[in-house]
C-alpha cells in the first residue's frame, strides 16, 4: 500500500481538493501535482500544529494510506445498457426493428427487476459504418483509433416501464438526433440518472375524503352511536336527550298538522244553509 500511495498526486487524495487542501499546501509548501511521498515525510506533530489535532491526524493517515472508515457496499448500477454489434451492417430502420425490440425488452426487464428506483434519462449509443482500419486497430488494441460511437440522451418515457415506450423513444432519437443513422454497425440503448422511488403516502392521500353524514336519532346506527355518547357524558345534558325531545315534539307537530285541516273542514259552516237543506232532501228522495 505504501509503495502505491507514494506515487499518487496530492490532488487525487480524497478531501484535499477544497479549503483543507489549501491549508495543507500553505502549511507544507507542496503543490497539487506533488507526489504523496512528499506529504509522507511531514511529521504528524507538524501537521497537527498547523491544522489542529484532529485534522492533522486525519491528513497524516490519508497520506499513509490508512482509512478506518467502514466500507459501505454499493451494488446498485448507475446505468443499465443493452447493446448489439452488427455484421453485416444494418441498412435501414425496418431491418433494425427486430433488434431494437429485443434490446428494449431486455432493458425494460432489467429496470423492472429493481422496483426501488426509476430512471430519468434514456441513452442511445450509435456507431455508423466502420472505418477502413477499424479491425486492424482493434486487433492492435488501439481503442482510441476505433470508429467513433456517438451517444444521445432524452427523457425516459413516463408511466409504467414497457418495451413499447422505450422503442418509440429510441426511434425518435435516431430520427432527430443522429445525422446518419444507417448503415449501423452497433446500437445500444440504456437507462441512467436513477432516483429512488418515493416512499410514504401517495399524493392521492392528501385529498380529503368526503365527510361522513351526521347521525340522526331516527337511524339505528345513529341511536347506538348517540347512546354510547350519552353513556360517556353520563346524563341528562347529552345530545341524545335533546334529540329525543326534538323527535317527540316533531312527531306531535306532524300529527297536529295532519289533523288540523280535517278539523277545520268539519267545523266550517256551509255558506248557504237553505241550499244545503234542499240538496239533502233531493238526495233522500232519490234514494227512496
């Protein structure tokens, strides 16, 4: 570890790129390009005198390659990518469609396997016709001289993840963002810029539910609920008592209102008594 750390530039040490790095350079006179072996030679006491006891010790351990922090595994990929190289080259979009469907289905399945995250960006990588020396450079390991691959991005389709939506987005990128999409020697589609799926209540839970109707004394459920409240409040001043009085008064009021027109009709005198008497006599004669 020490032999490896001796050759690492100071600018690549974690935490020495900001204000702490400036303080270290001011205290030691070392430049960012200096090798870490130069910082190793600075005594611990001198670093603590300039940086403080805690920070001085931390910088000294960093220079020695000592890190006591617990390793936190991060096994989640930052990007999902499905790709295919073509030989012979694909000449048209119609010939590319079956491969595009396979790549999209593979990508959608990988995204669905991780339901805790959703991608924000769709990536499309495209390589056109191969340059003349592409195979020779590949064999020689000259990766920088290989035929260039371009990369284009767009927002990942919203809604449930599906191969159909990924295919539609990839077609749109090929037509609008790739100058010469065919012939095609390599195609890749991927998902990146993942974010965690929000947890907790969904947005629909923030809408208030309709208020339940108030119980009435005439309903059985209302009587039970009001009876329970009556027992809890313990007495004569309860809402149930008031509703019972109101119900009884309302019932009597309705009965009186129904009887009142009938009584008024019986007690009201006929406006023409003689005519009423003649009509009664005629009715009796007709019955005889």
